[in-house]
C-alpha cells in the first residue's frame, strides 16, 4: 500500500499551468511557424488595378480574341459550317462511286481532318514549314575562263592515275606508278 501522504499529495495538487498537454514534436501552422517569418502583407502595386489593366500587355490580351472565344460570340457566323446532319454528310469526303461499302464513321470524314488544302484556320497555331531541300549555303561553281586540254598534266592533282598514262591506270614495268 501507498503511504497516506503520497495519496494526499497527488490528489490535492493541481497540474501546473505552464505544462504543455500536447506531445512533441509540436505541429506548426502559419501563426506558430518557427522558421523564417513569412510576410503577411505584400507590397502594394504602384498603380491601381483598373489603370494597370488599360496598359499592355493586359489591354492587348483582353482586346484580342482567340479562335475559341470568337466562335462563342453572339454574332459569330461561319458560312462553311454545316447547318444540319444532311449538310454534314454531304460535306464529307465520301464518294459513293469509289468508296462503296465504307463504315459509318468513314462516310462522315471531313476534309479539314485529313487535308491541308481546306483554307480554314482551325487552331491558334502557326504551321511549321517543312525544311526545304535547298542547302543553307549554296555551292558556287567555278568555270575556268581558259579552255585547257585534257591531255595537259600541268596543275593536275598528283595521283597514280593520270591522263598521260594509258587512261590513267598504267603501271611501270617494275610495278611502280608513273609520276606526273
């Protein structure tokens, strides 16, 4: 059994008011964060919002419509757009003389989907041009102003093949090559 003084001591004493009832590690939030102090207030801008929105780039972005936003406007009209299902089917690439027994989805394929020659702008993208076959730097060809004889060996590139030697492929009797 416990001594009587111990029981009285524990029951009569209250918990000290400075004790933290939560275990360690303590969780932190924006108010009790112990790291770097966060700035609660941002520095104010030099101009009010309604004035800065009238300058570039905000006014330019607001005034320029994208293709999607222009198509959602009340007064937008596309004369090439089909009015109903019949127009949509007639505008398709399907030719009943050539494409007999096609599937339903192949009958309604539109020209804009498969060809580039439709003339309509469908997306806000600049079309990339394929690289041209022309080289970046054109090669210049030089033609000698003086007509030289093909049998002359002056200025020729040294080689064991020479025009002076039986079509350029002759060898000496000892197996060596003729020199120019």
